[in-house]
């Protein structure tokens, strides 16, 4: 067993992931990170360290024309050669703005539907230590709260999954991109390169190519330190308050401290939006001011055409009517 496989099975055990009697979906783009995860799990199956059904999942966003199609062809060929079951999907949308967010939502919807179709209890993605460090800095720049700075969890519920399916990232606490690239090379596989990862119009790319190299001058282990900080912050976060989809009563909110209200509002927005992406402290503060305002009918506009309105003694979450009409055309 090679070092990469030993580290993977050790983390698998630490996370309490299933060793047998399961169906596991593995998201595969064709890049080194996701590919190394697929190859590593497949090798552990061959070594009888794991014993379950795996389904590789490739989603073609069709954002890079022929290059995107070549990625799909590559993944299909690799899975065919190694006799790995594959499910492939294709985007049906044109993302004119916030491409990263739109693509992410569409990709996770594909993974969720696939998990339901194959009755999978687990979905894996190939996020690494580098991804965690980048996410920490991205959220810091955006002005996220402690929950945002705690970045990604190694295991969480797959959003809106009625069957309790989990999403896991078994590379995230130990693997660097150099490790995934090396493992692909050791396995005799030439991974695909995404040209969008070189496009500095994307904030995450600028963090990767400009900011992190600068920070590395101060601390050569900056990626590890940022990832550790994210984990420490997550350990310190109070349990998220229980909240349901729907309205919040103003009278109940006004009884809370600023910190308690902030946690409740974030939990409420997470339930209603499916996450807190693009939500910044200024949005939470605006809702707080809305709660304490004496006037009704006020509105706070959120990213993506979403709104929070105060009416009839409650906070109501909804979609901006202009956004709605535009989406129906």
C-alpha cells in the first residue's frame, strides 16, 4: 500500500465513513484532486480494505467549450478502462453572472439527484488542504463571521437530502495538491488541467496565485496554518440554533443578544437559501437593524435577488419580484 492510500484509509477511519455495505458516489472532474480520490478509493477496494459499490460522477458545465467535452471524454475513458461505474451529467444553463456560484449549485444538485437515484449513503469530493486555506481567505476577504471562517467541514449532510446522505472530503485535512498530482503520476494517469484555474478575474484564482505566495514569504507553512485555524474555529462554534423554513417572529428576536440573534439569523438564512455563500456581515447587520426598526414594510436585499421583509410582526424571506419575473422568461 502506497503512502497516499495509507493516509486515505487512516482518514477514512477517523471520519467514521462506511467500510462495507454501501453505495458511494465520487465526484470526478478529471483534475488531480478528484482523480486521485477516485483512484485511491478504487485501489483500496482492490486491496480489500474497503468493500462497497462506487459510482464516479462527472458533471460537464460546458463553460470551456471543447475543453469541457474533452474532460468528459477523458473521465469516461478512464472509468471504462478501470471498470468503474460512471454517471455523467451536462449543464442546461448559461451562467451570465457569478459563474462560480451558479456552477457550484448546479453541480451539487446533480450529485444530490444521483445519490438519490443510486441510493448512495455517501458522496465524496476531492477538496484538499489548499482548498480549505483558499476558502478561509476568501471568506475573510468577504467579511464572513466565525462560521464562514471555519470554512469547510470534513463531513456534513448533503443539502436537502431526505435519506440522510452525507458529503465527505477525506483528503481535506492532510493532502496538498502536490500530493494528489504525485499520486496520479504514480498511478500512470495524466490528469486534466482546467484553464479557468488560471483566470485571475476569479477571486479564488487571485488568492491562489498572488495572495498565498505572498503569505508564504511570512510562513512557508501558511496553507497548513490557515487550514488549522479554520478547524480550531469550527471546534469553538456553538451548536447552530434549531430553526425551520419560514418566518421569524420579531418579538422573539428582540429578546436575544446581538450574538444570539446573529447566530439565529445565519441559521435561518442557511435553511432558506441552502447556504450562506455571498452573505456578509453587512447583510446580517442590515437585518438586525430591520428587526429593531419601528417601521414595517422595510426590505433588506440579499445577493441573488433574495430579500428579507419585515411585515405583520415577522421577518419574511423571499425572492425579489423583479428577479422572479426575469427568471420566468
